[in-house]
C-alpha cells in the first residue's frame, strides 16, 4: 500500500514536471521586469505570485510595493494599492511614500533631535520643524539590494545605512523580506543590527483602497483597530506624551466602523498612532479592513505595539504618472503603518525604540487578504 501511494506520487510529479510552465497553475513564481534606471542603478520590478493568483510587485527603489493584486468576491482580480505606472512617478517631488519601506525612523521625531547617552543628535528637518519618515533621503529613497529567496515566494532586500546618515548614529544593516503565502498573506519581516545605539522604527507605507479603483475614497471601508487607546498629537502631529482612551470618541474603532462615519469630526483627518491591545509580544491580529461592495477583506497582524492609521489627508489629486492616470484625491486610500509610537526617542514613557550593538531589531507584519 505504501509503495503504491509512493508510485502514484511519483507519477503525479513527473506529469506535472512535463507540463509547460504556464499550465503549472498552483505554484509560486517570481518574475523580473526592468523598471528604469536611477543614476547607475538598474531598478527592477519583482512580481511574486502565489498558487491562487495573488500577486505582489516590489521594486528595489525604496523596497516599494508597486502592485498588490487580490480577488474580489466574484473572483475578479484588482490592484488594491496606490502607485504609479513608471519609476518617474515614484521619483516625483511630493510622492507621499506610496508603498515604500520607511526608516530609519517611521513617523515624526519632534524638532528633528533627540538625546541619547548624554549626547544630542540633530536630524534632517523635512516636515515643519520636525523629521518625518527617516529625513530627506530615508530608506524609501535608496536603492536596496534585492535577492530572490529559494522557494519562489520571498524577496529579500538589504540596505546598509551609514553612521551619520540623516543625522542618526551608527552603521545599521537592514534586511527586509517580503513573502507571499498560499493563504494570501503578504508578510513583511524586518531585521536590523547596529554598531552604535540608535533609534529605529521600520514600517511599510502601502496606501490601500480595497475597491481596486472603483471608489475614489476609502470612506466606505469598514475599519476595526484593536486598540483601547491612542496617542493624541499637537497641530504638527507630534504626540503630546499622553495616552488617551478611544471610548466615546471618533478614534474608537474597537467595533468595525466606516472610516467616513466620524472622519469630518477629526481635525485634519485620521493621522494618529493607536496603542494596540496586545496579549503578548508575538504576531497578533490587530486590525481589519472590509470593503462590502467588492467583498474584499484585509486583516493586519503585527508584532509591533502601535499602528499609524492615516486616512490619506494630504492627497489632493495633483500627483502625476499615477496608475492609469487615476486622480488620487483626499482620502483616496488608507495606510496602516505598524510601528512603535511617533517621537519615542523624546518620550521616555513610550516603549523604547533604541537598538544597541549586539541586539537585533525584529518586526513582522502580515496583511492577509480574503473575501466575505
Ligand atoms: C504618515 C504621516 C502622515 C503623512 C504621511 C505621508 O502617515 O503620519 O502625516 O506624512 O505619512 O504623506
């Protein structure tokens, strides 16, 4: 009996092997496409496909997710992230970090400075008086070294960030691995090492619109964030240092709610960090987004303590080279940036973001797609 099933397996394997690659549905693959040049660096777009046809495309410029193809409830494919048709789109001034990896420090550090071990460090100023998303040339604007990993389901990106880059101390070696699973999960694993103590807060800046272009805004997306508290901010979006309860406020997403429901009552729109309600330090489901018309559902899992929910408030329809010439108007998409809290280096009561020599920074986030 054992021998018989072994033979059957062998026969199946041989018949599968003899089929042309295109008929080999049900396997993982990574394809490559030239995506332009930046100075002397070739920019390549890598597309990972999973057995059920979900696809993610990533370029080595900024480690940026350029496309994310998922099925709606009718089985129709659609691209659920904002982006551009060409590299020039991503290079344009004012590209609001579409799909990019963010570092060395995601979100803001007040007055672009912090003190560590008795020394003050001055950072690049790029957002009012503050530093945002790593400074003038953050990890979103550098060329990463990309390697396809065995198994055809993961792409590894490596970047060496020099001591003093954008004002931050220490040489930092960063590795990010994007993987697709057969369960329609896009997993992002981050790792970093340093040779001097430094703040670090890595994230990804995908702009999601689960309607895949059908709805011009995300007002009809239903959002749940598993967080009983959030960090209130001043007018320049710097945390006040307090942690407030969401209960009874427009910030309450503990029960799924349409994004548009209370949007107008939040000054400037949602652009805040939520303090996740976690049971431990592992990978936990902390948010869901549902778009009823398409049936698309996205679940967010992370190991991080916070999430920045940004409702695309600064989009104003002026970006060029957008996919298919789309107008990305205010609230055209939402970002769910899993992270530590903004301005942590200046807020001793927030969970520490300091990485020391000998330690390894790790962070995993999963965006899982389905329909209901
Ligand atoms: C983050 C910030 C926002 C904005 C966007 C990019 O989400 O919190 O204030 O800067 O990035 O435009």
